[in-house]
C-alpha cells in the first residue's frame, strides 16, 4: 500500500457540501476517497493536456517545415467541401 500522508485542504462550503453528500449517498466511503478520485482525474486530464500540447507542437513544427503558405482558391475549396458533404449525406441515407 502506498505511503499515505494527511494534508489540509480548504474547500468552499458548496464544495464540502457536495463531497459530504456523495459520501452520505454511499457513492464513496470517505471524503478522502472523493478527494483521491478527484486528484486521479486531475492527473489524468493533466497528462492528456500535455500529450495534446505535444501533438500540437509537432503539427506546428511540421507546418513550419513544409515551407511558406500558398494562396488558396476559396471557390474550389468550397466546391470540394460541398461535394464531400453531399457524398457523406448520400452514404448515410
């Protein structure tokens, strides 16, 4: 079992009420369990944000490495988007 240490956490009255309600409803055994789950989710989201940031950095670097931008034919792009959308809606029907 991991080394468990006690810490003091300040919550708003509303937050404390929600935590206690979850325990009283039987969703969690203790308020500590609620906080530990919240921390696990926070860690998971933090890791996902880091991965997404890394993905965006890689895409940014690829874009820079691809060279300068070129003028875009908006009419042709819009026509292509409409063609693809029509194809998708026909396939879904």
